[in-house]
């Protein structure tokens, strides 16, 4: 399915938390990605958008949790997270400056 995705549709947003700042020191960056994007599409998108060399991509799927608000029952949305490891010497400066 990822063959139909444009590279700008693969990455939804960078994840900015305390934990992502800690792993950024190890040259790893976290992104929320499209649910149907595979590892090769994520690697290609990060390399083309940020002009870096990707070493490894790890992907996790998060299922929506059940939520209740009074009598209304539903669930939060399901999403997919990717942790991208970069080769030595490469950094994503756009994500390191956010604080």
C-alpha cells in the first residue's frame, strides 16, 4: 500500500517529548507516520525531506484505547510510530532546536 503514498504523506508529525529528547542524543528521532507506510517508505521520506542518511527504522503500532464520557462510549484513534536511527555525522537540526 505504501507505493501509492507520496513522501510528504508518510511522515505526519515529529514526536516531541522528554523521552524523544533523550534518544535524540543517541541520533534517533521519533515520528508519527501513516498507518500503511512500511519501513522502506519511512526511510525514503526521512532521507529526502531532511537530507540525511538513515541507518535503521523501527516501527510500532498503537491501538486505540477505550474511552467513556458519560453514556457515550468510543475509543481513541489508532496510530503508528517510527523511531529512525541516523548514520554517524548526520543530525536533524530542525527537531533539535525545539524546546
